[in-house]
C-alpha cells in the first residue's frame, strides 16, 4: 500500500496516478480531468452506454463513471493504454465469445486505445447488465 502524501488516499501501487483534489461529481467532469487525448475515446464509450441505458442514473462511484439502476450496472475508467470497462464477472462470462481478442479479467474488459472501440458490443453488454441486475425495463413501475 502507498499513501499519497498530498491527499492521504491509499493505493495499491506506489505513485499511483490519481487526482488529488475532490473526486469528480459527474461523468463529464471525470472525462475532463483525464489526459486530453483520451477524451474522444471516453466520450464514445460513455455515449454507447448512455444510449443503451436511457433509464439508468449517471454518477461517480468508486471514483469511476457509473451507470446505476438499483445497483451499479456498468462502470468504466481511463488508464494509460486502455479504458477499463467493468460490467461484472457474469457479463464478462456471458460475452466471452464476442470478447475474444480483448484482454479480460474477472469482471473487467480492457479496451486498448490503439484498437477500434467495439461500441455496439459495449451497448449490448450494458443492456445485458440492466436486464440482469436493474430490474424491469417498464417505464411505469
Ligand atoms: Zn493524492
């Protein structure tokens, strides 16, 4: 564990890259704080998820952009070489076939910046998460 001397937060890796001030409050704020060159990628991923989940709430949870409905349905985060997509282990398992060629680990999919973003697939995964964990899609519950 390493504790940042400036903000006092603890991290697994020494000198972990992070924002020392208040955490961002909105997804757009989060994206604005990332290196400029990542912005277009993050906005595309965000737009794909947003279009797939019109009834989910956008928020920041665990310092990550999050789409929420009853539970955190899907989250993402920017890294130096990839975007991490966090739909949960069940979704990664369910889409393992379509995700061949992408690095995955338990509940996480790595979307490298140097590969075309599978935006359609990201939307499908987001919808899968909503159907699995977000309850009914009925607009008048
Ligand atoms: Zn800090």
